[in-house]
C-alpha cells in the first residue's frame, strides 16, 4: 500500500507488524514515515511496540505540526532499542475536531508530551490520565502558541529577520 519505492527501509517489518491497520508509507530523510488514520493510531502504536520484529519500545518524542487549512498532524517519533530502528508515525486531525486517543496506555512517557502538545496546539487527547496544564496559565485556553494562527506568529517571524539568513536561504 505504498506510493514509492521503500527498498532498503524497514518497511517490510513495519508492514507485517501493522497487519490489519490502514497505513501509507514514504521514505523520510532519516527514517521511514507511516501515516495512519487517527481512529487506528493507538492500536498501531501498540502493535509497533509489542511486535518482536520491530520492538518500538521507546517514544522519543510526540509533537504536532500545524498544516493550517489541512489540519494538524500528530507526530510520534519511535525508536527500537533492540533493533536500532527509527520510525515516524503521523496522523492528521481535521481543524474542526482536534481530538485523538491518548498514547499513555502504550508509553507512560507520552503523558507530558501530550500535555505539552495540548497546550501548544489545542489538541485534545481522549482518555488522558492527567490533562492539567504544564506551561501555560490554567485559564489560557483560547490561544495556542505554536499554531501558525497565533497572534504573535507574525511578530516572531519579523524578529527573526536579519539573523544571518540571505534571500537565497529563504
């Protein structure tokens, strides 16, 4: 179910581990990237952790990417300490429903990462055991600092001008 040649990647092992999961894969710069629908992502993460052929036992990071009109991607960077494999898992949330199931039942370390992502992007992690804020005031729930629509985003871009980048770099 791939759209490009994935020869020389861990795709065959990942594809086997994700049997029965809807997945699209592509070659990333450093690793394999798989796209999974949000209603299947936690089941897929659990399978990737439990499968002996890939053993993704470490959640390196969890964050989000604001794709503006296309929604927000939740990005899970996985690592297998046994196999020395890296894998990026992405799921896209539509702007009118920024909700996905929590991954804390798969990795306890997802707890703080999901809390930070919730505050910075406005994503809600369904079933999260402790959705308290980490960084922002508790009453600030109407602005999300890492969204491209944040009121200060334009100022932050302007502040970066003249910091050693030439026109060719932009």
